[in-house]
């Protein structure tokens, strides 16, 4: 009874392998590889069997034993030779490798078992019989362990060795030989069970290793893939760039196109992130279709994409960038709604613009920065001057931060005059920077840098606080106007910072006017609405600056509580001033009168301009005709002086 379970288990296993291995081909290949490992051990086992057979042939002078010994030598030589010559990594199929090994193994095992049986039957010297039997049985046991990766072969060899020996013992018929035959036959299922245990352990471990490897590969792919578009993500891009640069010739040119979708945030905010994701997917598909085969297309993050590919020349890269830009700019239709997608592109070429991947990425990023600064919706190629501009901007940023800390900045005030009475109604606060080494720095040089780097938040809060302190010393009917940046307004606690500045200066909120431009409202931000609503409720007034240069000015005038509109100076003193611009000013002034809003004409430099805008209906004027921006003490002197003058002396028209 004890032998039934092993026999049944062996039978099921053999049947299992005869019907087809359920393991993957990769696992099976790995198991077959174990047959060809350490051919030296195969040679050692064969050599011992050959030596034993030849010794018996010599002692018995039997031609049968000599023939069997010679056959063993030939088969062993062929097996060892093939074991050293055939590589399991060759192109040969797994079945072929297994069949080649199987034929040799079964032939050798049968010859060895037959030679041992012949030795027993011929009744050679007892010592030779023991030597031959021990060698054969030891070979059968050892081969079960060595070839456990393919149990059919291992157990088959054991059977082919043991059966002839058992039959010879039964033929001899004496009690010791009969017991020996039974012992050998009982050993077969026992060794088969051990072999199967080793095989299952090997198979499970290899299968687990294969599964882990597949999972690791899949996880690696997922880690390098953008889930929305299916393109490579930042990690995948870096990996593919490295791979490409390792494979290409040193003189091969590579182009990098860095793409940024313009105002993509509006799509997410107004239409929702699902629509935004579909737009990104559309852009990704278009990029894959328009770029050459073998190009790396990646979503670098957010609404930014990168194309990295081989190019023939800089002109070829320019052509590709133009095609990419045109393809992205095509309208997108989602759920019946037509969306206009703008894009800015920065392009750099390796090795012209940088010797390695990092430098080329920096060059493309810098080119993209210039494309966005210059108005967006355009393609900009890297130029060495951009690096100098960047260095200059970084220098300005560092010096500006230091200037704020060292109080090197000053606030100047330019009056805004009532065109009917000539009295100063408001002063606009303007920042001035007098650098200790470089002299006066122009606002149009450092204000854009402050906005790009975020320093504008600190600078804007400082300007508001200083302006409020100065205004607190003026007559109550004179207000102070401060320009606000969109970044300052959207910063956390923006409204609270202005309220604190008014409180510290002890300035009535109604005497503060905050000037904003139409660009503030392009993002349609809830933070902007909350900022204006909170400060308006406290009495702070708002003015719309640079009116007439945006896209939806009337919509903003209707939506927000503006008390003043400043007509852009280009309508007053620009090169395009004409009867048409005068008509526009008149229309704006009429609108202001109907909406109870003050209309300010900026850029007034001559008496003719003052007369024209006043006749057109503007109520306030600002410009060099009245005064340049002056320090706070001169602003106070202007106020004191006008209080002493007669009304007719305040403004000569």
C-alpha cells in the first residue's frame, strides 16, 4: 500500500507531460537549460560507467561485454561532445534540445543497465559484479537529481538502468538476487517521488521568478508611461533619450521640440478635466502621426509635450517643427464643441545647441520660454543670445531681491488731474529702483523679471504698504492708485495683505484705488473674483487699466465693480492717433458717463491732447503735461501749492 501513492503520482505526472506541459515556453526553456548545465558532471558520470564496463570486459574476456563497453564509449563521447557544443541559448527550439538530450540519455542508460545485467548473468568475479551494480544504481539515483528539471528524462533513465538489472536478478533466482530485484523496483517509485518534488520546486520557483520578472517589466513600463495619453512620461523620456544617444552615431543630429499648450488651464476650468484629458489625447495622437518613425514623443507634464528624433539638418528640424505646430493648432472638436488649441514651441538641435541631452533640454526649454514671452502661439529656435538674456534676468532677480531687503527701491507718485478743475484727484504710485552701481533701472526691465520669478508678490505688497503710508499724509479728498499684478492677486492671502497695509497706514479703504489690466481676467479665476469682491465690500475701488487693448473689455466692465477706466495711451499719443481713435475715446467717455465711471486719458503731453480728450468727454488726465512721477515730498508740495493757487492757474487750456 505504501507504494501506491508514489506510483499513482508518477503516472499522473507522466500523463500530464505526455498531454502537454502547462508551463509557459519560457519556463520550460529554463528547465531544459538545466540539462545542459555542467557538462563536466555528465562527462564524469559517463567516464565511470565506461571504465567499469571495460574492466568487466577485460576480466571476463567476453565479446558481449566488450561490445557493450564500446557502445557505451561511443554514446558517451557523442553525448559529452553535444553537451559542450550545443548551447541552450541557441536558436534551436526547446523541443529539439530536449529530444537530442533525451535520445542520448535513454540510449546510455539502457546500455549501462544492460551491461550490468550481463555482468550478473555471466557470473563474473563478485567484486566486478558489485562494482558494476553499484555504478549503475548510483548513476540512476544521481541522474534523478541532475535531470529533475525534466522528470520524464530523469525517471526514464532510472527505469532503463534498473529494469534490466532487476530482470537479471530475477532470472538468477537466488534469494539475495530476488530481494535485490525487489529493492531496486521499490527504489524506482521512491526516487520518482523525490524527483517530482524537486521538479515541482524548480518549476514553481522558476515560474515565480518569471512572474516577478514580468511584473517588474510591466511596473517599469507603467512607471515610464503617461496614464492619460499613453505616451512616455518624464521618466520614460529620460530613459528613451539615453537609449537613443547610446545607439546613434556620434555625428548624428537630433532635434528636440518642446511644446506648451497655450491657456490649456481654461479648458480644464471651463469644460472640466475629462474634456481636458481628451484634448491631451488628441494632441498626443496628432504628434505620433506627424512625427517620423522612431521619434520619441512624450508628455513631459501638465500641458507640455516633447518630441525627440533624428534629423538631417537644422532646416529639416525647422520643417518638422512647422508641421508639428500647424497640426496642433488645428481646431479640436469634442462632443460637438469646437475648441481652438494654441501652442508655443521651443526647438533645439544636438549637438549644435548642446553636446548632451541635459544641455539640449535646457536650450529647448529656454527657447520655449522666449516663445511664450514674445506673445505665445509661435515657434522659437534656440539662440546663444538667449543664454545671455537668461543670465541677465537671473542677475536682475537676485539684485532685486537684495534691493527689497536693503530698501534700495523708492515710490514715486504721478498726479491724475481733474480736467474740469485742474485739481489733483489721485496720485499713481510707481516704483523706482536706483541701483548703487548701475544707476536707475527701468521698470520695464525689472518688473517683467519680477513677474516671471514671483518676486512681484513681495514687491507688490511693499509698494502698496509704502503708497498707503504716503497717502495717509495727504488731504482726505486725494486718493492713491496702485497697479496690481495678476500673480499678486492670486497669491494666498492677497486681500488680507492689502487690508493689513491699509490698517497699518491708517488709510481709509475708499482712498485706495487698485488698477488691474484685462490680462488678469483671462484665466477666469475664482481667486480673482473673491479678491475683488472682498476688497470692494470694504470700500476699496478698482480701475481698469490699459482699456482698449484686450479682447473682452465690455464684458469685464459689466461684470466687475470698476469706478474708473483708464484709456490706453496709444489712443492719445501713439503713432496711430486719428479721427477714428478720437471717436473711440468719445464712445468710451459716453459709456463712462452712462455708467457713472471716471474716464482717465493717459499719456497727455501737450495742451492740444488735453483739450481733445476733455472735449471728447474724459474727466481725468495723466501725463507729462501735468507732471512726471515725483518723490513723496514733492507730491506733498504739489498738493500744498495747488491749494494756494487760484482755479484758473491750475491748468492752462
